[in-house]
């Protein structure tokens, strides 16, 4: 695999999120999974997940980035080798000292690193993994940063009289940048939806290839726009922040925005808003209240359906930004009269 967004996506997960993804993958393979870390943490005995299927058993330890201090858990896990197949999943590269411990235990434990986990989640069609994966893409970052910057200026009081040359001029620049981004994402989403809907059979061997091709297309959006969207909105934040305040005020009560804006106003800082925008609005996972598009495709094409839903949602956010600027345009033009 040429693209390595999977490393960033996996490395920023919490252990609870990591365990949830593994649990989904194993359950898709027919295992009954007991999450000891969540249910009985005091007695997990080195195994975060206890998986059972007929007479088989898997004991799984989960770490994001193992360090030397995690060696005792590894040692305890080895001591349970008679109970079943031992797995140790790490989502980010371990420290050099811990890697030495891994080398010592390879004959007893099956180790799953970032690339192994990426392949596992694709093959088992863990859609929540796809949402984490897409959430680290540059185009998603730009949309989330743009929304966060608008939120930062929400309390700026507009002047009583707006200067047409300044206010409408900067809004026009933002409109141009958003329209370029919206158009590019929309074309990609439409093209890939048509392509994926034509795939009548599961082709798991092509999952990684399809994902890479979609991501390459989305990366081309950045090349096409040159990052003009976030650059424009950052310039507006310095020169005409009241325009961003107007945008926030007009999108806040709108149907497509009200869920997000109300939660964003409860946040204490820009990081919280950015994470809310990036991971729960632009690319929402299934356990959040923000899944705005639900696929009606058959379960046998769940991977393809998941990709379609994610692309639709990214395109929807870009479209809603464009609409928000149009609404602000009408408000600003009226105030300038």
C-alpha cells in the first residue's frame, strides 16, 4: 500500500476505540467477544478481549503504542498460552525497547501491527474504521478547520454599516473557494457512487486498491484548490471576522446545521470544536448522532456502501458550507443597503 494515512488514523485512536474496532472485526468473523476492559477491568488478566467460537478461544491484548512499561502485561498474557490463541494488537509502532520483547515472544503470541490491523479492518468491513481513516485526510481537515474558524468568530459584533467593498468582497472570495471545493468533492462522490453501485459481487481483494484510488482523488482536491478555502477563511478572520459571525448566525438554526452548531456552542475551546467537526460531523461514525446519510445498499456490499455514505457526507458538508455563504450573502447585502 502506497498511502499511509492508516498509520495516522490508527495512531490517534483511544484504547477504547481500538478495542471497539477489533471487537467489530472479530464479531464479523463469527466470534463471540467479551470486552473485559470495559466489563471487568480489574479482572481482565492481561487480555482486553476474550473471543470464543465453538471450541476455539482467542485472548487479545490491545495497546496503542506499547512501551517498556507494558512488558508485565505481555508476560501475563504469555502465561495464559494454554487457554487459547494469544494475540497482541498494537496500533502505533512500539518503542525500540518493547520491540525487543516482541521478538522474544513471537513463537507464543501473534502480533498485529498497524498494517495488519488495516488489512483486517478492510477485510472484515469495519465501517467505523473507514470513518477514522477518512477523518485524517487533508480535505476533511480543511473543511473541519474552516468550520472551526467560523465558530471562533461567532461572537464578533458586526458594525452597524457594512462597507460593501470590504464585506461583500471577502465573502465573494470565500464563496469562490467553497464552490471550487464543493464542485471537486461532488464530482468525486458522484463518480465513485456510480462505480461502486455497479459492483455486484464482493471483491475483498480489491478493497485496498479501491480505498487508495478514492483517497488519491480526494487528495487531488487539495492540489486543485491549493488550500484556498482555509487560507481565505483565515484571512477573513483577521480582516472581516464579522462576516464569519454572520455566517454562523445564519447557519445556526438551519436544519442541516442545527445539530452541530448547538453542540459546538457547548465546547470550551477550538480543539474540541475541530474534533467535533472532523470526526463527528464531516466524517461521522456510527456511534454518534451525526450520521446524516444511511446507505440502503445490501449488507453484502457493506464496504462499498460505507464508502458511498462517507463520500456523500463529505460532499454534503461542503454543500452546506456553500449554502451558508449564500444565506450570509443575502444578509450582508441587505445590511449594506
